[in-house]
């Protein structure tokens, strides 16, 4: 059985939409666990009313992406754990190809193809690579729309996508759960690096297709809130995953080149809240504990 874990935060409509699509199309044995990250409204009640068979767990505080998923894992009964964003949908069965992929070779994690829901021709995830050394820029080549056939075969990749990633319980017990120190962003990169360090491989499985609503809402724009956690997460990632000279060089690059560049840009545009988010995010990433036992802002 697959345990599907999804996080809800003031988004019960999206969550119910995901569950409905699973009930309509999925044929493989599964359970759904919804972790409500301290929503401000009646999300828990509304989800339970619409889907009484679903296990809805309410957290008294917002645990963030990793914390919420880790809390859901504590209630999972399946041998395979599928972490799936609540703002996703499916239009065909997806679980069996992912399970079969995990059952072959020493595979630690797998993600399906992910397309943007608002424009199904645009592909969000087609197998990602690690970030560049020191600068930590995304190194995945752009999607080639003229040759979509290149992305129709399963292959080994380096990074899972946080919106949809499946692991076996056995691998999670060996690698450990997602790090909760990020709160938002960079968790899947961090986890992917740790999976690879344990000797496992990561795969992309296009036989399974997920539609993601990301980018279709105003709330997904780069707000100061998101800016803060993206900047903080990038610095924290460097501290946790780079070693020696590379770690020092990366932190110096992020503080001495990236931060001033953004500060100049936001000063010219008068985006003072974004400017402050970059400053605080950078320095919080440098001084905060890089372990999991701390309180997020």
C-alpha cells in the first residue's frame, strides 16, 4: 500500500480537489493522510465532511513543509510513502509505475513528470540535476519543447521534486526524515543529497503524470515572505551540504555578491520589504542552527 501524505494550510478546496482526483482515477491501494498546518479557518472540518474516510491530522502550529510531512509519516501505514502537494491533481493512475520503479535496483526516491495545471503543455519537472558548486544555481537544462520525446523515458536523475516524491519506508528509516530546519524551500534538494550520500539513486518516472497548480495564483508570486525563506534556505543549504573550502566560498559568494546585487535592485525599485527580506534571510541563514531542533520565525 502507498501512504499519500499532503499538507493543508488554508487551502481546503485544493486539498479536496486532490483527494477527489485520486478517488476518481487511482486504482492502486492507497491511503490519504492530510496534515493541517494550523489553518486559520474550518479547513479540518470541511475536509472531513467532504472526505470522511481520509485521515486528517491537525497540528496546533505551522510546522512548515518538512515538519508537516514528517508528522504525517508518523501516521502512515504503507510500505511506500508518497509526499504530494495539495495543489496537485491527477487525470490517470500514477502510483503503480512509481512503486515499480522503487522496487528495481537500489533506488532511494522517485518523482513523476509534473506539468503546470494552467498550461498542460509546459512541464515543470522532467528530472532535475544538482545545483552548481559554490554559486548554488540550478543546473538543470531548460525543457526542450521541440523534442518532448527526450523526456518520455525513465532515467536516473539527481534531485526529486518536492511537489511529488515517493520513497520506501525502508529507505526513509535508513536516510532519515526531511530536515525541518528549512521550514520552506530547499528541503527536497537537501533530502536528495542525503539519499545519494547513502548510496541510493534517484529516478524520474514519466509514466506517472501530476498536474501542479503552482504559478496560477497571485500568492505564488515572489513576496517578501517567500523571498526570506528562499534566501535563508539557500545559505542554510550551503552550510549543511558543502564541505571545506567550497562551503566557505559559497557563503562568501552569497553574502558578498548575491545579497548586494539584490539590495541594489530592490533599492532602485523601491521594494523595501523585499530588501529587508534578503538581508534578514541571508544573515539568519548564516547564524541559525543547521540542525532540526529550533523554532522557525
